[in-house]
C-alpha cells in the first residue's frame, strides 16, 4: 500500500498516471513479487492525497514536493530493500517530471513503513506476512514470509539488546 502526497498541478495527467503505475510496480518488485502477477496488482493500492499547500521554512514552496509512504507488513523490508525503494521511487519522480535526478531528489521524501505483524487488516480479516506471501506467491512461499518475519524480529531483538548493553555500560562508566 502506498500513501502518496503531491499537489494537483505537479504533473501532467499522463505523467501522473505513469508515475502511479510505476510506483505500484516498484513496491511490488521491491517486496519480492512479480509486478506482472494480477493478484499482486489487485491488492496493491495507492492513495493519492492532494495537499492544499506545502511550505518549506515557513514559505510556500515554489516547486512541487512529493511525500511517498510505502507500507508493508513487518518483515517485508530489509535495509537493502528500503534503500532500493527510496532510490527507485525518487528516480520514478524524476522521470515523471522529465528532470535530472539531482534536480528532483531534494524534493522527494520516501518513508518506507512496516506495519506490525498481526495488524494488517483487509477483507474483514487480519493477514500476517506468511498469509500474504501465500496469497501473492503461492502456498509453498508461506515459509518465505515466516523466515522474513523471524529475521526482522531477530534484528529488533538485537537492537534492543545492544541498547540495553549500552545503557548498562554508560551507567557503569558514570559510577
């Protein structure tokens, strides 16, 4: 799912339609699925929000600003996939504006967001990452979702342990 924010007049209607499609395909691909998969396309939703105005430093921005918030279930992203997603989304906006990457990059903000497992709801039910993998890639791929979720939880546990050790180390250094 993607929440995208940009002004009404940022792009021509044709460029905007291409950008919306490209952003959808990028998200599907970065999540590890085939953009040609009709099931993946059918569950990939982009909500386009139109800010009335965007301000930078308290002044109305003269150039279009883009805020793209791709959301995926917990475990779907890795550090590498988040970096790839940010770069590819920024490149897509540059193509939509028909401008060089360097000219557009400072006006594109991308916030890959993970939704905690067990809180992704659709069709009146909760879908976990393993459920989503089974739906989009077939039942044999359920295990991939389980492995990705376990990897993400190990990463979070490692960060918590490192932060706890750091707190105790600082406390003993101060003592």
